[in-house]
C-alpha cells in the first residue's frame, strides 16, 4: 500500500485516518473524537512538547468498530503496518476495540469520545456543523475518560447511574442519573458543550436536569419526545473498571518457535528485572488479563516482528481472555512509560535517553534560589522549592499532642517519635508553606494517628494552604535535609530532649550519610564493627571520648560536615581516627573487630522514569486509577483527586470540591503497596491542594497558569445558569402544550404527532439560530427579543473586548461574547470564520479568547 502521499504532513500532534472504500482517508481535525461503528481507524500521535519527548516514542493505534467488517479491518491493518515501516522502530503499536480503549487512546480526546451508529457515507461530512434537524439520545459514561454512545430514543435506555443527552438540534438536554457523582456530571457537561460547539457552531441551548422536580420545563420537552415514563428507572450498571489489585498481577512469558510450533513459557512473576529481556528474543507480558504487552528485542527477526499481533491474539485466545483485550507492541529501546514501570528498575540503553542524566550532576552544584523560583521544572527535578533558608518550626508528638521544640534542638529527631516540621518561604512575592509529617520507625500507631490529626488542625489554622509531605525515617527528601543545613541527627532512643541525655557509660555509633553539606543526615546505628563502611564517616561516642572515624572513600565535603555534626551529638573530647589506624579502645567499644563493607561504592543511579498522572476513585472498596497520558494542567478538575507519580515522590492533588480527600494518603499508600514494580512503602507522599501547588509539583507540567481557577465556574454555577427559562425552551414548551400528554402511548415512545410538532418548532427557528444565539441565564423571551435586532447586526468590538460581565450590553452571554461580533470583525480579530473557530477543540477556543480579551 502506497502511503507516501500522506507522510509529508505528519508532524508533531495527532493524525487520524478512517477506512473508506478499501482505502484510508484523513479525518478532519474538527471531527476528532467521533468514531463510526462500521469503520476502522488508524490514529498516530507524535509527541511535540519538549517534556513529552523525553524518552517517549510515537504511538500508532489500530481501532476497530463493533460493526466493522473484515474488509475494513484488513484495510486498516495493512495501512498501519505500512505506516509503521515508514515511521521506524521508535513507534509503539496499540490494538484498540470500541468501548475498551486504552488510557493512552482516551487521553487524546479530553472532552470525550462519541460512538456514532452506522457508517460514514462518502457524500457526507464527518461532523455536520450547524445541523439542527436531529433527534438522538446519547448515553454518556465515564469519569476522567468519557464516552457517548447513540442508544434507542426511549426511556428504556435510561438508568440511575449514568448520564443521558437528549439532542434535539437547537436544544440539548443533559439528564443526570440520581446516582451519578458530581465529577461525572461535570465531565458529561464538558462533553455536551464540546458537542454544541463542534456540531452546532456553538448555536444551541443547553439545559441540565439534575433534579426532575426542579426542571419541569425540560422534563416536559423530554416527555414530548420520549413519552411518559412508565415504571421506575433501571438500577445503575456496576462498573467494570480494573482496580489496582488486578493490575498488580503480572506474568512474563518467553515466546519462541520450536520447529513448526510456537512455544510460550512462563518466565517470571514480580518483581521483574530488566535483564530478563534478551535482545534476540520476543516476550509477552500479561498484566492481569486486561492488557497484553509484546516486547521485541532489537536482534529479533523481521518475521517475528511481523507476527507480533497474531501471537498476541493467539495468546489471548489460549488464555480465554475477551477478544477486546488491549494489546501493545513495543520495540527494544522504544518502550512506553507504563511498560517500564512494571519492572523494579529500568536503565536506558540508547544514547538518546542519556541526556536525562543531567539530573545526577545538578544535585551536587550550589543552588541558585532565583532559578528555582523562576524555573519550576528545575525545582521539580531537584525536589527543592528553595535552598532551605526559610523559617522552620518543629513540634514533637508527646501524649498525642504536639509540643513545640526549641530551635536549638531543631534537627534532633528520635526514631520513637513523630514530628511536624513547618517550613515557610516566599516565592515570587507570595508566602507558601510545606508541612512535613516525619514518622520514626519505632513510633506507635496512636502516635502516627495523632501526627495526622494534628497536621489537619494546623492546616485549618493556615486556611488550607499547607502542602503536606509524609516522610518516613530514612527516606527524607533533599529539601527536608536542606532546611536543617546538614545537621539532621536521628537518635534511636526515645529521648526526653533530644539525644544528649545518655550516660557517660553508654556507647553509641552514628553514621554520617551524604556527599555534600546540605544533603547530609546522621543516623544512629547499632554500635558494632559490622555497621562501619569504608565509603563514609562514623562517630563513635563512648566513655569520655568521641571518635571521628573517616573511611578511606570519604571526601573533603563529608569530613567538613562531620566536624559540624559532632558538636550536635556530643561535647566530649574529639579524636580523629583514620581507617586502618584505629586505637585498641576503638575496637573494644564496638565489641571487637568484625568484617564490614570496604569496596568502593558506585554512584547511586537516579531513576529516570517518566512522570505519570492518574485520576483516583474507589469502587467496591478497591482503588481504581485512570491514567491521563500526555497530561497538562487542563486535566486537573476541581472534583478530582489526582495522583502524580514521579517515582521518587507520590503527589496527590486535591481539587477544591473533591469529596474523598481524607482518603488521599491511604490511596497513595495502596498505590505503592500494589505497584507491580515492588515500590518502597517509604516513598514520600505529598498532599497538594488546588491553588496551593508548589514548584516541585507544577514543574512536571509543560505549562502552568497560576490564575487558571480564579474565574472558573463550578458545575453547580453552570447548572444554575443553564437556560431553564430561556425563550428556546419557552417556544418548544408552547408547541408541546398544544398536545395532551395523557393521550400519548405509555410504552416509553412518543406519539408521531408530538414529534412532528417538536420538529416544526425547530424548523421555524432554525434561521434565527443561524444568525445568533439566544441569551443565557434566566432572561425571558421578551427581554431577548428587545435586543435581538441589535445583537444580530453585530456589536462593536470595543463593547465586547476586555469588558467585565456586568458591563456587557444586555442580552450578551458573557461566556460567548465573541459570537456577537460581526462576521467581518470576527475574521479580522481571530483570523478565521466563526464556523472554523467553533469547530476547534473547546480548550483551543478558550485559549484564543483569553489572548484576545474575550474571556
């Protein structure tokens, strides 16, 4: 198949092709997200942002509609294979089935996916903009990844747990099931607005039924179309989302040929290591039966690579998995982030990925606070909001209450206690806070509970502005070490205050850890010779003397910092001891000589996993995560609890309207516990509230707008402002009232006369709709008509640009003020027609409106 004609246009971004008459044709951008059930599609995503390209490859998806025939499937498969050969090995292949798409696929369509019945006739457009002669019912499902499916125009299609959109051309009514969450309602509304903007050029009214008793006009229209509802609604359909416990079940298989037979042998279960994958072989990784990965070594044969999909299909059939099971085919050196994180560690072999190694060196240079403040991506990589020179307050949990710790004892912690450490700093003229919740290894469950409850009390005191980071002893993040200026000392005994109360006869050994001043911490270890290490420095405190023991592998910075730390630990006479020159009393204090690690320690490799963002929810008592691939700030909604995994830290972002935020830490802990790679449960967990994001969080996003949510309308405000009493509804209702609803059939279907009346109402006002929208809010039809003549002629640009909502002319919808420009002014300001503008994705419209003063 010759596809070379389509390749020159392939640049960074999303490209979609559809089967049509045994060939593949491009889908216009305005139709992205619409999928016809009788067709197959090929979708190519090429990363275009600098952050997305770090270790990332292109993604090539083969999508099959439920009603697609063998001919369409063959055409799309052949096209995908040819496209893959042109693109090269740096491409991840995906096999997608309708209604069972991967998170990666769903992430391309932020507003949602629309499944359309039938096929696309060759003489029709993919999406008919300004097409008002329509009556359909869409079933909307999903939380972060939303989909809408055309269903029978009947009350029989409804249930209590989902959202349904009755699309009547100039009027779109979103009916929210009584069991739907506020998050689902908001996402459904986003899809409804997206449909309105793309398919009606923005010229249709939207009504929302949250409570049928409070929306009689809208319900009357629905009953005019669907008939009177008889009986009760069906119960909510149980969710079939895969939970984290299911995803933790991972098995690796070796696939090879023996004669004419294909052999599949189970090789390993978690924790998996990268060295299991040999470059001359092919492997199948089965993740809980819901996703199948096929990994192809760079030295595997061309024949084996071409058979990758067929082998995956054979494996799925042999296992008895559903035919819609997702398949991902990866080449050696072009693995997806999701695949890499199924392994305990992952080392990049290809030179293109070694560019990320700069992180290791950056940690050891002198910090430039100005750069950390102005370059959040640097702060995120270093895990440092600043250099630690801000204000520090410390409380110790005693008798389940917090007691302040004197500043001279700051940094002296005990393994048997829990501590709150409040750090206050300024960034770009704004005061910000981090509250560290430090938990000692020997702390009791009651003390840990008291730690969390006291943190909540402090957060309330500071108006919810505290970023809360849960820290486990031994896994302190760099910034926590920096605020104590290298003088953090952790004692094993539960001290009255704080480690210097030991008797003269006590022998104690302290390990000075770290390679530079700021990142140094000192931990008490068992006082025996086997605790020593040639690479580090140890302090031995015994009767009458403090030995400062320097291992052969330590450097000058370590020695300088150790001399500072020794004054914190002991006031006894100090004696420097070099490894190999210890006096007899030194070994006697440790109970005699014993072997200890003496080999030179190699620099610890910093994991370079790509950060991943997930939406969190709990279903049937289990944690369920939906990944947002190629994420941005737009993916954070006020009703969300989002988990950002940067591997070294787990961030939990709490939307201001999130209802389950008290469970967030437990969700983070469950995520670590069930992770297939065997993650450390001591990984720091950071709670971040909407509007109080630190640069260590925002730096993982390509761009960040700190003012994004200042003028954002909540779902409740949007619903209250929906056109419950606008002229559009009044006109339709007037037509409906000409018929007696009681005479309609009771089987859930409307009478033909009523439908014809509704269609007549639509047709009579279609020309008016083409000229301009009706007013929003709760204005009456008379107030609209009084200003419609002026509005329809177009308002002057200065009346609309950079104006507060209350200063706009009467009858202008503040959220759509740009529409009231004349066609010529619109073209001059936006550089495109209104039709072109409203066919764009909603987020692009909002972006242009902000830039041009129409937001």
